[in-house]
C-alpha cells in the first residue's frame, strides 16, 4: 500500500464525473477546492460531484477547502485579451476595479500602492514578469518592465520584502469559510499564515460557524511565517509548504532549505505536512514530467512528507489523470527504497497511556512483521498518533463516522475504513478483521495488530493491544 497521500486540485480540466472517477482510480486521496477561483454555486456543484464519485468508488475521499487569502491580483483586461509587455516599457498599476489595457493594470488591493517605495520589485504571473517601482502616490504605482512577457487577467502580484498591511483572513474568506463549512468540507486551508494569531482567528470563525472539529491546515507562503514556525505548527492540525508564493517572496535558492525545515518541524510535532506547487508542472502541457520533477517528488517522500499536492497539473492540465498516475508511481518507487524514510523523534506532546499503547503497537507490528495495524477509533486520534510514529505496516482506521474517515485520508499510511463498531470496542476488532479480508486489504492467514485507546480507564472493552492471525 502507498503511505504518502496524493491531493488533486479540481478545476476546469477535472470538474466532471468522468474525470473525477479517473482521478480516484489513478490514486487521488484528497480533492482540493481552490476558492481563489469560482463561485459558491460552482464549488457546491463540484462538492456534490466529488461526494458522488467517492461513493461510486467506495473510497473515503477528503475534500480540502483552500481559502484564497489576501492574494494580490491584477484585475480584468479589456476584452479579456492578455497584455504583452517588453523590457523598458512603462506600466501603471492603479488601485480600483476596472478593465486594464496597454500600459495600465488594475488591482483591488488598496494596500499595495501605499506600501511600495521607489526601487522595490514587483513580480507578476508567478514571477514571469518583473517590474521595478519608479514612484507611487498611494493610488497609482509607476513601474518599468524589467522582465517582459504575457500578462493575463487576475494574475498574482508579489512584492518581495515589502511589508503589507493584511490579515491572513479577508472578508471574502470569512464568507467562503462559512459556506465551505455549511457544505461539509473535511479540511480547511488558511492561506498566507504569518503568525499563530491568524490561526486563532480562523479557529474562532470556524467555531462560530459550527466547524469546530474540522482540521485546519496552515499554508506557509511568506518568509514571516518561518520566523514563527514553531508557534504556527503548534496551533494547526497540518501544515502546507506552498512553494509557489514562498519562492517569490524569498530568494529562490532558499526554498529547498525552507521546505526541509518546515517538514522537519511538522514531523517533530507529529502533524501532517503537505508539499505543494509545481510538483509535476510540466505535465500541465506534456505527457511526461521532467527528471528534475520526478526527483523533487521522490525527495519529498524521503523527507517524510505526509502528502504531495498537484495544482495546475489536475486543475487545468491536459493530462490530469496521468499526472496522478505518474505521482502514484513515483511515490511507490520512492517508498520501496531500502533507504529509510527520514525519521525524527516525535515530540512527547502526549505523555499519557494512549501514547504508550500506540508506541507499543508500532513496536509489536515492526517486530512481528504484521500486515496491518488496525486502530479502532471513533474520533481518529489513535490513527493520527500511529501515523506520526511512522510504522512500516499500513494503519487501517476502523471508524463508524464518515467525517472521521474522510479527515484521516490526509494522514500518512492511514487507510480509512468506515464500519459499524457497535457498543463494545473489544468486539469491533473481530468485525474489522472480517472486513479487511473481504475488501482485500489483507489476506486470510495474515497477522494483524489491533489497538484501541480510550480516556476512560474504567472501560473493560477499551484500551487494548493484541496481535491476531485472521
């Protein structure tokens, strides 16, 4: 079984029943809805299609809502026609909501013109276009094109090194968050997190909207977040290395080191880490990735990433399903390497009997060469602890709650299994064993470790660890 999970972004290229079926068959574990684009109506329709596709495949597929955050973007263009700019040309960026044209772009982010100074750099369209700021009056930025190219509508603007007056949560994000929680999203990602205060604000909004139990993913996209990394990781349920904006906001050569630093810190704290952006970027247009892309994805596996995310490859790519198939093959080969996956001691956040039982389960599974560890769990905590410990055997999370099963789809090595546990947890292991064999997760005669933990030490049916041949 593959341990590292695959997240696929849904977009125009994949937002159909046939393509969603193909992506699941290819190996997608989580689908991302990018709320930087689309409307509530289109996202609701996509959400329903994903749920239906997961039901057809009999898979527990999570849906990740990715909030847009305070992303600075250019506005519309007259006639929708891209603007071509050349080095040395003058280009104005004006605050407002209007259609731009030759020599003139709009942005609705009113803080940009107030924050930049003469000599600052602006990067547009994922860094393809570079501008030098000549002057600003607080509303209009006068620039000179340094690196030219084509600028389409609603392209991102990055201002490296410029402090911007923006919270990680915009008014649009608040509306989108409430809408996503009303749909029933399984995970929520907050963009441009800079401090733990951003996460606390999001938690309160989620609590007010009835989404207290939904896991919160912190996206690391700005250098300021690295200065507060420990407090951010301590305040979220998962972290994403969002290399797109991160690579524009800091020197490009620092991104690999930042990725490893974030991954190590997340692993140490026992929370999932997602590696994202331009993983197999060439497959947006080509049927095969570059050798460097393959190596990059394999290295993310070796570093211990819980999940790898595809963005444009599946959202707008010409080979969406093949991109997932290719990433699946890369991960499987990387996981088969005799070299051990990067292992770091998990911080002793949980010094309790539950942690001791989980550690004992992993030791027993590793020494007894079992085929699976079955966590009998209602809320998913046992499976999450086991995942953080990185056992060699796959973790089957037997739970009766669909939302718990879907949320666990992000976690390394966890295979969610939704089933009736019954009143007595000690009897649930026998039912789980039969389901494992029936679904082909293990074979009859295989040895399996069963583990159950509960805070209530007076319960005779809980807090057990046993090994059994099915």
